[in-house]
């Protein structure tokens, strides 16, 4: 090779090396692009995603139409294609409780907690463990743990605080229960349930005047929440048909049967109603404590 040809070949080699490097960078950049990655997926993967979306949408339509069994089957099928979908796991758990399939509900919500430990919906597992009509699942320790975790996720949410008050009440720790109910009222002074249960604590500890005060406050806030005729409330539809709670849902509401109809009480019967309801609540708590 002639000496005057060496610089040419060296320059050519450098140019080809740079060209190869630039080509590799462009290729890598295009591979990192989400759209390119989606297009590069195998046809079977694309088909799986499309199939999941179709089944999930159909199951959601069935759920909204009140077809509980069909919707649950749909969510099961969808989860077989994507077992990490949070909404599918959450709704499957809800539907299985309605169907009385408590084991599947527990598994679905447990899976939801594993997929996203920071999901506020994970507290559904805590409510599940407070279902006292299913003794094999009723577990105050598990419920306490779930609601403590939910409270850590969102300290502004009063739901977990109220539930922790329920747990303390069932355990018979009245000062602790009152602490939680006071915290709920401090955030939401119109909380009917917190006032009602604080009234029970006052009644139980021999303070009838405070009990009447809290019971009356619960009645007052219930009346304020009662919708005027012709005004849609939660659960109502534009067609005028209300979605009433199923018997299973009512049981899951725990103490709701004791205060859910306070707005309908006559003023003259409040004292007697308070006595009757608190006696019945005391009997229920005694029954739950045995579990």
C-alpha cells in the first residue's frame, strides 16, 4: 500500500465506524419507543390484549346492568388474560361477596393488595374481615391491619378511621372507639354514624344526657341528608329506578341498620328509639365479641 493511500483508508474506516454507531443508536432509540414496542409485539400478544379489553368491557356492562353472576364470570375470564388488572380484581371481589362466594372474594382482594399495596381499594379486604355473618372469615386482627395500612395510604380519608372505631367498639375498647369517632366528626361533622356510635358509648358508660345529645345530632344530620322529592340521590337513576341494597350489601354495612332510618323517626319517640336501638346494638356487639 502506498504511503499516500493510508490516510484515505484510515478516514474511510473512521467514517464507516461512525456510520455503524449512528445506525445502532437510531435502531436502539426506535426500539425504546413505546409505539415501536407495541407494533413489534407478536400477533398473539396483541390478540390477548384486544380480547381482554372486550371481555372486561362486556363484564362491566353486565355489572352495571345488575347481572351479577354473568359479570363475575366475565371478570374471571378477563383476569385469566391479565391477572394484575386492579379494577377487575376489585369488582370480582365485590360481586363474589354478593354471590356468597367469600373465598374467591378474599383471594381477589388479596391479589389486589399484592398488585398495588398503595391502592385505596385494598381496604375492601378490611371490610371483608368485618363480615360477622361469615364466622370463618371474621377476623378483627386482619381487619385492623388492613385499615391501618389504608390509613397510611390516605390519612385524609375518614373511612378507615371509622372502621378502626368499629373494631375498637367490637373489642370493647370504648375510649379508643370514641377517639376514632371523634376524629371522624372533626373531619366530617355531619357523620351520622360517628354521632350515633358516640351516643352509644355515652349511653353504655352511664352518661344519658350526652347519649341523647349525640343521638339527636345523628337524627338531625340524617334529616339534612334526606333528599327532597324529585332530587336524585346516590343509587338513583335518571329513569327514576333506584338501585336498592341487596341483603348481603346491607349486612356488609355492619351497623347501618341501626341508624339508616333515623330521618324517619318522630320527635316524640326519640328517647324510646334511642334506648331500643342501643340495647339491640349492645346485644349485637356481645354476639360479635364471642366470635
